[in-house]
């Protein structure tokens, strides 16, 4: 009788697993990506997160959108998305945003450099290259401690690791000049030594959260760690596998992937406070998108095992798709912030769309899309 119960339990588990493991249709992935991209372009100047004016086209919020949009443009059956991105670059004269050192204002450089790769037009790269050359010659000497003078001239908050380092990595890959990689490595290591929790293998958003507890748990913000995880993915894409720099970032990526797999919620998303999911049951799609992106990329590259991480990708993607309206708006994107908070089905943000499109680009490949 005992053996029979075990056998029945195993069969039920196998049926459940096989049901979950049914392949996602890559054509459906592409279709929902197109709907989300089209909706976002049509609503590009809408007001979000309580803002009284639209985000500046070169703001980090839109920069994060462009990171995903350029991935979608490479998949789309039309040039209109590349044309839309190129128009933004032309209007801005391919300059970064206003603050010379601030990582947020470097984000748009990721899109510029991807368009340079496509069109081989020097004007698309030169302003970014010139500004980064200046930064290397006049590096910020400020402290990483929070709220010290000019502290955000360096990467002392975890979001910054998505915004700026991939630009430096792309410049290194495009030019072949080691100086860009060396500068990025030194600054990234300084930030990681400062904000990475060696027990939990997650990043604090900034120094002000170190040592604080939320309902008895350490505060690890979902989107904040999503910024890091997706940023790692975008950096690794630019480095030579097997190099010491690649192995450094790969080590962090694998540590984060292991804990992120363990704390995915039963519904398939990640809680806004990663270790406090029972206190934050509301879905949140921006952090979730970044984790799905990173996991799917890792499987596609042979870095993560599909049998271990594949179901997490499927569950994460399906729960995100369930929060896309029939018009193509991605809901449950947490507004601009720095910590766990609230999200709503009828609220979105441009960076959430960018994260979703990044995720879709790898999910599409994972399920056989060409």
C-alpha cells in the first residue's frame, strides 16, 4: 500500500511537471512582444509614476526601454522600430543625458552603441566615447557612502550596475581598447564589495538599506537586483568567455541565479522584497522580467541547466503575459522607487516594457524561435 501511494504521488508529479513543461509557442512570444512594443511607442509620452511631465527621451527610464526595444527591433519583421530608435538618437545628436558622471544618464548609450553596430555610423558612437574618455581622465574621487557629497558620481546604488557598466563593456568590445574594460572592472568591483551581501548573494539597493529589516527580513529590492542580474547578462554578452573578467561576472551571475531560483513565488513572479514574499504578495513585472531574461539567457548560452531553470522561465513568462492587457499594456510595474512597495494592474512604466522585451528576446530563442 505504501509503495502504491508513492507510485501514485510520483505519477501525479510527473503529469504536473509535463503539463508545466509544455513548450511555449515562439510565434505567440513574438506576437505579444509586438503588441507591448507598439502600445509603448503609441503611449511614449504618457505620464507615469506621478510625474507631471513626460520623461525626457534620454532619461534612464526611457534608456532602459531602449535596451529592450533594440532587442525587439532585431527580431521584428519591419524596420519601424529601428527607425523609431534612430529618430531619438538623431534628435539628441547622439549625446548622453545631462549629468556627466551619473550612471542613469549613461543608460541611453547602450542603444546608441547597438545602432552603431548595425549602421556603422561614427556619429552614433562618438559622443559616448568622448564623454567616457573624459571620465577616465578625470575619474570621480567621491566616496561610495550614501549621501556624501557627489556620491552618485560613482556607482553606489545597485541600479547603476545596469545603467552604465554595459556601455563601458560595449565600448571595449567595439573598439578593442582595454582601458574601457579596466575602468569598468575597477568601479564594478568597488560597488560589489560595498553592496553585495556575501551570505544572501543579493545586492542592497544602497548603503542606507544595509542592516535594516522589513518584517524581520533583510531588504533586497526585487527590481534593484533585477537591474543587477540583467546588467550582468548584458556585460557577459560583451566579454570573451574564459577571460578573467568574464569569469568574475559569471561567478556573481551564478550565485544570484541560484538564490533567485529558490525564492521565486509559487505564482511565478518574484516578490518586491525578495526574502519577504509573504509580506509582499502583489505581482511585480519589472523585476520578474529581468529574472526571466537572465535565466533564459543562461539556458540559451549553456550556462544554466534547462532541467533546473527551464520551468522557472516558463512560469515567470506566463505570469508576466497574464498581466498584459488586450491593448498591449504591461501592468503591475512598480513605479519609480528604491525599495519594496506597491504595484497595480492598471499602472505601467517604460522601463517595465524594456525589461519585458529583453525577457521575450531570450524566451523566444529558448523555445525555438529563429
